[in-house]
C-alpha cells in the first residue's frame, strides 16, 4: 500500500513539473525571460524539481 502511494505521489509531482514547465515556456514567450511572472513561475518549477529530487533520494 505504501509503495502504491509513493508511486502516485511521484507521478503527481512529474505531472506538476510538466505543467509548470509548459506554463513557464508560455510566459517567457509572451512576456520575456525577465518578466516578474516568468521568474515566479520558474521559482515554482525549481521547488517542484527539488521536491522530485528529494523524493527520489
């Protein structure tokens, strides 16, 4: 049971990473790389990537 929950959480983090990455690319394309919204989205993506890396270890 614990392993199933672990797999579900891992997959949900991956899905969140993909969505946030797509959002960041869209924001950067329309607003530029130095735009406040783009930077905030990038920081949120960083947090998700860190969570994924911590989850693996």
